[in-house]
């Protein structure tokens, strides 16, 4: 389905809501902004579990099916920063189209080790320093700016007794979708069901913009924006 098809259906649904009230018409630029907002909110619902089933992404087969076209794998090479954050930290550039982290594995001396994404606060416990020598069964990582920083146990050795050295990061992530523009000449990357869900959510956002900004009505849509 093309972006133009989504736009036309969105405008039809929006106009239907104009039966009892005089809602203002939307320019193509305004429609593109609303569709993009709804698109990101819809993906967030699928990934974070903020949906009717309250299931996290990897435990929800429907969510995986809905956005499988946006699930991407990339092999990322490490780089050496000017100011490393810890003795056992490894830096990787996030892909330009990165949106959500799904899973990852670091190649450490030829062995793939799983990586768990954690918060900055938890990551502090795994940073090696003079006063902290952590034992890390599996590597952890946190995101800072446009980098993902992995922390591993560099005291562990391989079978030959050599110190293990990390190299590439094999990352599975959800990429940013192709954005709507006022030309609407792009391609909608997901299936028709997701297109219909996007249109319904976009209509809700559009009507909320033109209605009175009452706290109650705003609160009703907070779950859709999370």
C-alpha cells in the first residue's frame, strides 16, 4: 500500500467525523504530521506492550507479525572513543534508522555472547574501575546519545588462556519507518491491517487537536501515545 492510499483513507475517515461539527480541513503537511505521530505511537504500542493484551513484544506473536517488516539485523563494528566510560566498555555506533532495541550478541574471541539492554543506573554496577571488579555472566549494554555501550567481563579467558577481546555487535532492532511527507509518494511498509489501525489512531489524534483541550479528553489518549 502506498502512502497516498493511507492519506486518502485517513481524509475520508476524518471527513466522516465532520457530520455534526465544523472541523477545519487539514493541509497535506498537517495530515503528514498527524500520520507520522500516529505511526510512531502505533509501533510503540506493539513494542512496549502498552496495548489491550498487555504483552511484551517478544511474547506477542501478533505484534511481531504486525511490524515484522521493520525488524532489522545489522552487524556493527566497534570503535574506540576518545574518553571510554570504563575499562570494560565497548562502543558501537547505533544505526541511523535505529528506533527500538530487540536483542543483540557480541562476538568475543569468536564466541557470541548475549547482550541485555539495561538502564544507566544498573549499568553503573557493571563498570569496571579500581574500586569495582564485577563478574558479568552475560554482557549488558546501555544507550547514550547515538552510541550503544556494552560492558563485559574482561577478566574472563578463553580455553587457551588468552584474554577475551570483543569485536562485532550483532544487533536485532526495529528501524524507523519511512515517514509520511506532504507529497505522499512513499510506500507503507507494513500490512493492510496495520494501515487501518494507523488510520483510526490518526483520526483520533486529528480530532483531539481540533476539539477543546480538556484534561479529561487528553488523558484518554495518553495510553495511545506511550
